[in-house]
């Protein structure tokens, strides 16, 4: 059906009721649902409904009763989004416009390290640094958006005398950089260490980065990735599941959502719900903790922060507390959010976290009579389930 836009010159404050059939997850797909939204959110809602196979049966001003819905013919055309009002309705983002591979391994950009400092408190396990690179002077300018990654080519050669291969790292800064000057990028890097034949082996690129000094030159490629992009909807809900340095993209999201300078520069004022689940071994290993606690104090209605500290907390069975245990504890709330089509889930960290999260989600879904093996691909197809593990 077509949504009327005959009154397109009116204010965005106009409210409309959208009646939908076959939309949502689980039992919700079997009934009729109604959404009351301002004109400015109509286009995003219509696109979400279409992506998830819903059928719009009526769109009327919110102060009018919707007409009795009639079954659509089998070959009914897909719903059309309302025409955008000039200078007032933001178009949905196009993934085609996201920058990708501006610099490749054979011709990388050479950036300059502007700062490198530890993110860990005393008593932490391992080594994790926040490293910022100056990207000024590139042609083209190496720019990116939140949720992308860049490649780093460490100096030196491998055992065969060949240049080291690049390693990818999730970007921890917003597109404007930590200093809001639009020409820096920051990473959150843990030094990889493991034992082999009684000897401690240090990761090549992670050690190179953790040891690097300000002023040093670094070969950078990218950016890459479209899997972890944030929705443009200011009223979206965002659930974030992170372990260790998997916090990098989440830090970028939260800065974009809650830093005053970001909100002012972007004209994007997040009003939804953001819920961060963070897993670490010890309290001193919590990364960007002061920032997140500040957001919590400033935006208590929009931000929620749940920690799983494995060596200090116990789960319901008396074992170590991992992030999947926290997910299981809050299963009802999480699934209530997931049933809202505005909710997106982001997971980033070690690949080993996936089975535990999957098990927790399976149990939580089962309690609601939902088959997680069917729901998860639906969410992924609708671009609401985002995973980046390593």
C-alpha cells in the first residue's frame, strides 16, 4: 500500500498510526500490531517492516481510528516509504556509501602515532593499550565510520624474510576521532602472549603496537567492514556484548551516543536504550571504565552497564561469572527488547564467547516458546544481529 504524503509541508510533529500484520518474532507474527510514530520516523519504520516480511494494512493520523484491515492479494506490492520532506527527514543510510579499502596492503597510508598509553589499572592481567594515529595529509583522506576496522602492517619481516602480513583491529574512536578534529583513529590493543615449548611467545603486531612510541610511522590499510554499523534511528535500542578488547567498537558507539561534543557535531541525539554487557577477568581489566560510569550518571534513562568479572564474581551455579551468565540472568528483559524491531544486538570479542552466548540465548528463547535457531538468522537478515569475533 502507499502511504499518503499529501501534507508534506506540515511539521515533523505529526503522529501516525501504522497497522501491521505478520510482523515481529515468535507469537507476535500471528497477530496485528500497531505503531504510533512521528512523521520523521515513518520511512525507517516502513523499511524495517518490509525487511521482516510484515504487511502494512493501514496508515492513518494518530487521532483517527484505523479502518478494518482487508486481506492483501497474493501479489500485493511491497509497501512504499513516504517521500522525505526537504531538509527535515534523514534518509536511511546506504551501506554503499560507507568507505571501504581506501588504502590497500600494496599502497598503505603511512600514519603517525600521536599517543600510546595503558588502559589497565594496577593489578590487571596482561597488557592493553589505547593507541591513536594521525591520519592528516592522506589523498584520499582515510576516513571511516563507527563499527569498522583498519589494518596494521607491522615493521620488519617474518621468518622467511617476507614483510609481515597485516592484522585487523576494530576501531575504538568515532569518525571524528578522540580529539574531534576528523583526522585521527584510535585502537584498543591487547598484547598477545602464549606459551610454546616452555617459551613465552609474543604476538608480532600486538607487541609492535603496544611498544610503539609517539612520532613513529605506521602502515595502515582500510577501512573495512559493514557488519557492525550502527542504525541511524535515534530511538533504536542497542544491546552490546563485549569481552576484553571487543569493547573497541562499543566505545565508539557510546561516544557517539553520549559525548556532548559528538551529539552537537553530528546533530544525532540518541534517545533509545543502550545496554552494555562487559566481560573481563578482573576489575582492573575493565576498559574505559571512567567514561562508561560517567555516561551512566549522565544518562541513567538511556544507558545500562552490566559487568561479568570472571575471577571475582560467581554465577548461579557457583562457578565463574562469564558474560553468557549475565545474558541468562537478564534473558526476559533482553528478549522483550529483541521483540521490538528497533533493537540491534552487537557482539565483539574472542570467538570463544559465541558458543556460550548462543547457549544462553537458546535457553532464554525456549522459555518464551521461541526457537533460537530460527530467530537468529531472521535477526541477521534484518541486520539486527551483528557479530565480529576473532
